[in-house]
């Protein structure tokens, strides 16, 4: 007997054969202990064994939406028993319900109230499901109930008699429905009013764009395209653009009440993916024709209202339906026709901006399909239309949410709109399903639908619609800051100047600030000496974002020594902030006199903003630090007549800002100083700010939220900028009363007063300094503060010294992460600088972080503050980037130059290796030939082994024959998707394109290969990369690539396609461990450029993103499994191939490589490696076998009975310059560049290596 009884995830209605999830697990019963085979459409899936009670279960895996029939069978050797097909429908579409406007216009009048039909649409809901309806009055009491049945995606109630409802009152209709599986759709609602007045006549007007000069495109540089054959809404490829639409002779009179309006587009080209558009109307009584001059569209004055549009994918050329129709633009049209100077037959214009792309027909392309403007309006009897109040948001708090905010969490928005007509009632609504709004109070909260994602500006736009009972409406778009929950701790300078003198050491108060840490959390403090020994411990409690210890008695500490204070803290959830540290010295000398100097920005030309395109804004009324909305910008601050003499020792410095506008959410700013003896005024030319030469020091700032206009306190004050100011005043050419400039970049936004906005509140520079004291500085250990294999045997350590006599000795020490000294040395001061000779640091373990400390006293014994710089030792590093193959000098070449400075071991690309049908030599080879194996091009000799591992992007298919890709690269497996192992990292390259013949879904043949391959992986890390991002910040991403990576054991995922850089951490299996998805699509196509560098450290993988200038933009780590030290470069790795063609590279260390079946490429790398071969291993290539007495590598051919040169000579023969060993079972080994005479008996395994 064999049965299938149930299946898992049978949600909602049990037994209906419908599941609202992709995973199917079958359960049934059979004879105890029987082997149960599972089949799908006569295809054997696998088998399981029944338990002692006869019950069995089988996990069939994930399935796409559809209906499947499973059969279970048992075969006892005599008879075959099978079940009837067991049908299961996988339903992955979330149900939804929408309510049509009640009585068309939201007003039920005396001619309609006896037979009102409520109607609407559904999605993801089967025919026959019942929609439950209810009408509630303003107090929430139910005054009518009913229902409707779904048929072909729509529903309509029987006529409802509402005649008994009082006239002039407001009501809310709600609709609820579940799909057949019992999954509830979010409740939908529509407000309406009752009236005894006759309905106003609704007049409809429509007109199309009538001339090719009326639908125009403005490119990012301001140039105007007047005769385009189509309209790219949002972006043209990667280039942002602004579309202007001008409709002529609008026959709508002044004062009309607009009840509905939209623009209808028609699809010119199929276009999809996430798109976010913003539509606004020109504030004009009669819109003039667009001009050909730069900025003709963006320069128009616009009305205050705006409408956000998130269009669906446009999937069919020629389609002109609901998906191509804008949301209701009534508020925009109302703004125009309400203007005092408006009159019927005037012209009206709209401006469309945004991100993403939808490609519509234009007048030039097809006049009959040009954009159409549809307007519905009424005249008379309606009174004043609804309008948002001057204070459209009456909630004084910040508009802010955390990414994981629970349903019901207030956003901080309370919408406020009014209708001056007595008796008219205003209701509020939002279309974004991720939010809900109380239709009466206007309070916005998080819904239980959708995912919030952290955008590049940390903001999200939400449009709220206010609808009056007279049919008029208005919209307002609010910005919501998204907080990713990052937090940190900072330490104030110890004893203000970093020197604890004899008057202070009996009662030293350690203090600092925190961000994202709750009051009451305890900061753990420790002081360590130069050798790393703990000499004092203490604690402090967080209160209002600051902390301060009780006075510490440090009188017993020896004078003239250097110390390090560390501070650690966790938030209430137990998440640890990165440890903060501050160095200080003790002295018995009296403290030097501290001189204070302050000055404000003195001219509107001294605080300027440089936009992302390089243009300069010289007269802004405020300063957006970090970003202006979604646009990154660079702020330049120049302070005049700095009365600080050359050689002064800077003990403290900061810039004080004052709040111009409330601004919050996560922000990360970087402040640097101009490397100039006397900073020149900012110019008006492009790049005037970013083009300045800067000093080596920088200060990071994570400002708190700015919550009150006019505030100028600690939250608006930068961290200590002493190092930046010191860099400038220590310059040989600096003199008192010279000018000094700073440059501020970053992400997020804080809006400060500028000189133009309010001179008395302009940024203020505060400097504290001493004279006659000593100052010591350290240069970066290397240019990028990463000590690699090519540098570590001859490192020159250097720095500056001010107020210190020649011949004084600088004591140097290198400390590891635990504070233990691992190297000491010294250097003599000469001419205001110090420098060692070449220092050999090869003995430092790879993949670790170190601190170089420098200490010195002047001739009188007065110590200078300790100088510290950090660096990493990294041997094993690889680069990751994508969307690059353009051959553009300003794009791909800049990223290639960046990558070249890293000298990575190898390169991964996440696709779009070739645009525009270029040759691969142009698109790839000219920049990356040195990494490409089996290279046949003209840019050098290529690489002896392949070190370039690309993924296929969509442009490889669309911009040229994909066969050219396969001809150019030599890759493992089938080359479309493949895996390889380098050191302790196993890489899996997947093909995310729809053209992949083995499919790309989580149940495809490609996925089956992946799951089987990763299950066999024994590597420390498993890294997956492919082209289409499964999750994006604004777009849902490529859902087909949302495989079960977490449960499969993946540690990191890279993708591209989206021309941006960001990362998204997800915990989809609920195990408490997040998997990071990195999108890195700035390899050369766009103006924004950069690449990832991934290094192996003692703790795991260090993933960094740098822009093309080498500036570090982002950094995070992937921890190694507990108890494992992933020394991938020098580790003794075990690399084992699977059944397919594998690529295994041990890098350095004594590695063991086994190819197993398939034709494998084996590379031992440095040191003594063991290569194991057995019958059935296919044809393997060994690229770098080091033979002979001095070689160290070993062949294990024991499975063939070969233990010495004599045995090997019987199967080996020369083939060209290589050695071929052929075995009786058909397996072969090719040893590149080797001859039989190279080998000795010690090159063969005889029980042990050696």
C-alpha cells in the first residue's frame, strides 16, 4: 500500500491542493521500511524510506508557479504499487484588491443612492472568491454590509440601497478578500459622500501632443533633443534625462474643478525593471514652446504639487493601457487652471524626471500614438477645491523609518489639507502598498506589505492624495529617511590635548559620544601601555548620546610614556560598535598655553557646492552636506585670514554648523583639507572644488539627526580636525593670516546654514593650538595602507616633526590587533621630518591589521603627542566589478587603472563585459590582458594561468553574438556557468540571463548543478556571482535569481546590472545570520565609477569598495566559521574537485589538490604541493609542477602503482614542450613546461611528502 496524503505549506484552506510558497514537501504512508520513489511527470525525482510506522516524507524542493502532479511508488521486487497523480498548485502571487471610486466621482447623490453598485478589481485571486464589503460612517460604525463574487479579475456588488444614509456625510467603503489558499489581501478602501444635490456635470477633454517640438528630451548636460523618435522617460540607458510635454489649446476654463486627469503613453520599445518617475506641471498661465537652449525644460518654473509614478513593466510594443497611464494628475492640472491668468485654450506643460527607463512613442515617431492628455472636470456648485495646507505635515517629528520597522510604526507624517467649502469633507489615501494612511486623520504608518530598501540618498518618496467630497483632489510628495541602524562610538581627545600632565593625572575624565546606542548602555574602557599591557580599566554610562567616566587617577603611570585608551559598547540588542581608540602621553611638564582662534565663512563665495556633474553653485542659501536629495555633491569651505603661525601644534579643531533645515537619517561624511600654503578662492569652473589637491589626513563624521532649525550644538560640530589643520600649518610655506580650505563629501544629507542664507550663522572654524610644543606625524605605511607581497621586504616608515630638534630619536613600534608589540625600531629627526631605512616586515602574518605608533620628546624632555597610523598586511586580494566593457577612456580605463594599483591575484566580473558590439580586445583585452589565460590577443602575453573569471551579462547576448564571448575566454565547465576554487574560497559563477538553455530559476538544471556542487564544497568560503541582481534598492530585482543561497551555504553574493554600488543584507531562513548581496555595477559604463577589492584577513573576508580616485567608499567583513582561520594565501589548503571540469588553485602554502572526475586545471601555487590522481580522473592539466630536488611538489600516483621516476617513465612522453602521462583507464595528466629529465624519485608519493 502506498499513498500521498498531504504536503507542507498547505496554507489557508487545508486540502485544497494550493500552496502559497515555492517549497513542496510530500507526506504519505506505505509499508513500514519501504523505499518510496517520487516521480513528477514520469521523471524520477528521488526516493525516501518509510519509518517503522509506515509514514514517509520527501522534500521535492522549490517550484515555480504552476500545477504539478506527483506520483509515489514502491517496488517490493514482485509488484509495483503507485499512487494516483497527486495535484499541487503552487501559487506565488500575493492577492490584492482594489476598489473603484464609489459612484464614479466619490459622491452618491439623490439620483443614485437607491441602487449603488460597488465594484473593483483583484489580482492573484481566483474566480469565485467572495469579496466582503462594509460601509462605515465617520465614527467607524458599520452602516451597510454586502459582498461580491470575483469573476475574470473584477467584482461588482448587487445594487445597494443607501437612501437611508443622511445627506452631506462622509463614509468609508472597505473590501476584503482571500485567495483560494486562504491568504488575505490587504484591505482596500474608498471614501465617498452622500448629497441630495444633483451631480455636477463632468466634462471630458482630451488632446495629443500636436508637434514634434512639443515633446522634447533634455539630456543630463542640459542639451535639448527636439526631434526624437521616442521618449525615454527617466533615463536613456544610464543617462538621466528630463522630458518636457506641452499640450496645446486646453479647453478647460479658469476655476474648473478637476476630478481626474492623466497622460496616456504608448509603448515604443519593450522596457522594464524598476522605474521611479516624478511628474510636475509648469507654473504658467500659457506654457511657451520649448526652446533649443540648454536647460530649456529644467529651467521652467513648476507648481508645488508633484505626482510619483512607479510604472509596471512595458512588455508589448504598441500597448497603450493602464500600465502606460500615469496616476491621477488632477492636482497638477488644478494648480494650473486655478491660476488667475489661466484661460481656456491656453497651453499646458508637464515635466517628467526620474530613474529607470520606460520608452514611449513620440510625435516624431508616430503622431497618432503621441502622448495624450485626458482631463475630467466640473463647473459651478463645487465651491473651493481641496488643497494641502501651508504646513502639509503637522507632525513635528522626523519623517523616518528603520528598514525593519514593524507594521503600524508611525512614519512621522500627518497629512493636512483643507476644503474651504462648508460641508465638504477631506479624505486621505496613498497608493504605495508599503504604507497605510488613516483616511480621516492623515497619519501615515508602515504597512505589513513590501520591503523597504536603503537608497543611495537614504530617502524614500511617498505621495499622499487628499480628496474632497466635492470630487477635487490635491497631492503632496513627502520624503522619508530610511535608517539602516548603523551605530558607533567616538572618544574625545584625552585631557583635551592628548597630554596628561602633572596637574591633571590625579583626576582624568575620559569622555566621548555615541550614535545609535540607547541611554543606559555601558561603555567599557581600558588604558594600555606601549607593550599592550592593561594599566587601567573603567566604564561610563551613555546619556543623551554622550558618555563620561568618573575621574581616573593615573598618577602612578610613568611620565613621558605613550598609552592607548579603548572604548567598547553594544546597543540594547547586543550589537557591538567598532572599538574606538585614542592615544595620549603622560608628562610632568606644565601644560603649554593654549591659544584659541575662531572665524566664520566671510563671503558667499567661500562656501560653495559642487554638483555631481562638476558644476559649481556659488550662491546657495544653504549647504547640503553629503547629498542634495538623491544627488551626491561636494561642499567647499574656505576660511580667510587664519591667525595661526607656521609650526603651531594644533590640539583641537572643529567646524561648527547651524541647522538650516531639519534633516536626519543615516549620513556618513568625510572631511579633508586642501594641501595649500594659502587656499585660493573657489572658481566657477567645473570641478573647482574636487580638483583641489588635498592633504593625506581625513576625518570621518557620522552626524546625528538634526532635529531643530537654528540649532548649533554638539550634534552640528565636526569631530576633532586637528590632524587636518596640523597638515596645513606644518607646511613650509604656511604663514599666519593665510587662508585655509576644507572639502566635505559623503552620503546622506545634513542641511546647514550658508553665508548667503545667514551670515551670522555661517560655518565657523575653531582652532586651539600651542607654540613651542612638539608635534609628531606619521605618513601612511604604504599609499593605500595595505602592505602587500611586493612591498613587505623593504618598507620605509616616515613622518613629520615640528618643534623637535634634529637628532632627537623617534621610538617606533608596530602593535597587532591585541595590542602586542610585534616590531620596534627608531628614526632620527632631521629637518622637520623622520624616516627609517628599508624595514623588512615579511615576518608579519598576512591578513591582519596593525598600528604603527611613533613617540618622541624634544631636547628638554617634553613629549609630543603620540602619532598613530594603521595598516593591513594582505597577500591574497581579488577584484570584483561589472558593467564595464565600453572602452571609454573616462570610464573603463579609470577603473582598470584603479584595479592595476591593487595588483590583485585574479579578477571576477559580474557581467556586461562588452557593450556596443565592440571586439573583446577593445572591450576587455586592452585593459585586462595580463589576467587572461590562453590569451590570443595583441596586448602582451596574457597570463600563464587564467586569472580572469567573467560572468555573462545581458549585453553579451544583445550587443553581439555571444559566441564571441566563448571564443575569447577559456573558462571551466561549460563556460556559461562554472565553479572553481582558489585557496580556501570556492567560487560559483552563474548565468542569470533568460537565454541560458539550462534555465535560471531555483529549480532549473543550472540550479541543480549548483546545489550539487556546493554540497560537495569543503572550502572555508563559498562565493557566488552573476549578472542580474536578485535584490535591488529600488527595483524588486531579478526574482528568478533568488535561489536558496543561505541554506546552501553561500557566504557572499556579487551581482551587477544595476549601474550602482550598494549592498543588502538578508536573513531569509531566519537563522540569525545575514547573507550579504553586493551590487557592483560601476566598472566603466556610467560616470560614477569604482570596483570592489576583496582581501583575506585573519578574521575572514574584507570587502571594500573604492571609487576611481582610490577613495574608500564602503567596507565590511564576512566572518570565517568559528574556529577556522582562513589564511587563503599561506594556508595549507585542501582543494577537491567534483565530477565536472574544475579549476583548482592553491596559491601559497603546502596544498593538496585532487581533481576527481572531469578534465581539471590544477595549480599548486607557491611552496610544496601534493597532486593526487586516481583512475577515472579524466584529463587533468598541472600548470606549475615544481620538479627536482629543489622543487618540493609531489605527485601521488599510488593508485596506479607508481612511486618513482622509473615507473613514471613507463607512462610519460614528451608532447611539444610539455609532458603527457597516459594511463590504462584512459586518464591522462599534462604537466606544462616539464620534461621527464626534470623529475627525481622524491617527486612521487611514497607514504609521505619529503
